C-alpha cells in the first residue's frame, strides 16, 4: 500500500485552510509542499510563511520539496517552518553529502530529488545517507504535466538497487500520477505517490485519494 502525498501546488490558495481540513479528513498520509525559486525551475510557488501556516493546520507529515538553488541557505528556515522531511535536488547541490548532513543534523528526514534526465546511478553513493529519493516523473516547475513513461524503468532500477543493499530508503514518484497510471508506478517499486492535479481537480478528492491508496504492488491472483 503506497503512502499518498497530495501536492498542495494544485490546491485552491484562496481556501487553503479548507483544503488542509479536507486532506486531514482524507486517507492522505503526507502533505507534499513544492517550493520553486524561479531560478532552478521556471516558476515561483510559495515559501516559508505559507508552509508555517500549513504546519499549523495539520498534524500530518510535511514533505517539503525544494526546487531551489543554494538550498543550504534556507534549510534551517524550512525546518523551523515545520518540515518533517526536506528534499533537495541533486542537480543543484555540488556538495550534496554536506547538505544532507545539514538536514539530518536538524533532526528531520532527508531526501534527494532527481530530474528525469539525471542518471539513477548518480544516487548510488548517497543512498546510504538518505531517507527518500524523489524520482521526478515530469520536469519540475509545474503541476498538471504528463507522466514521462521512461520513469518506470528508472523506478525499477532504483528499487532493485535499494532492495539489493537492503536500504531503508523510500522511493517517491512526483509528477503526472493519475488513477490510470498509479498502479503501474507502484508495481515498478514506488513507496510514495505524489499527486496534485489528479486530487485537487477531482469532484471527490477523498475518493481519489482512497483509490490511489489501494494501488497494489502485486497483481491480485484471480
Ligand atoms: C512539479 C512538482 C510536483 C507537482 C505534482 O514540479 O514537484 O510535486 O506539483 O503535481 P501533479 O500531480 O499535478 O503533476
Ligand atoms: Zn514535488
């Protein structure tokens, strides 16, 4: 059973309190919070004050995805804002190991996010130090994009490596997750499904979250 992490990027920001309440009452496990700086990615989203406000509106695990350059400058501020996990991009961190240690020294979980074109192998020497890989399945920057099919092979490869070394690292898949492709993604080895557009554009978000949660890694034998 995957963990479900709705991305609030697709929430109605005029009713953020109501959206948080909806997620609190749903089967969602985490809140996925996408921070964009207009430099690493061609878009700007929300930042520290908005995350502090969301933190006060939920007890659920807050998974903060930093799509920003020089994340080391802001890691402490995001932890203070209420992050339970911070993911930073491998592409923005020449000193990734140091930055991961910085996150862990604050007593929270650390993740590494990876763009669709960056080789999975580039994660191998950091896997022993992290709690999660955020496998981007779209080019980061926008919600509501289409899932890049090649990601399935990348998930399988990473799953194999993590299982082979018996590491406690979760694979999160981020971007273009739908009710149609969710099961295939989970079967490829995903532990956490992020979904923005699929959840927040739905007539019945509770039902969508519950259906995503039921996606199973193993085909039901009939
Ligand atoms: C993309 C973000 C994702 C995205 C997911 O840059 O990291 O979290 O908002 O949204 P959907 O599910 O709409 O692709
Ligand atoms: Zn994200």
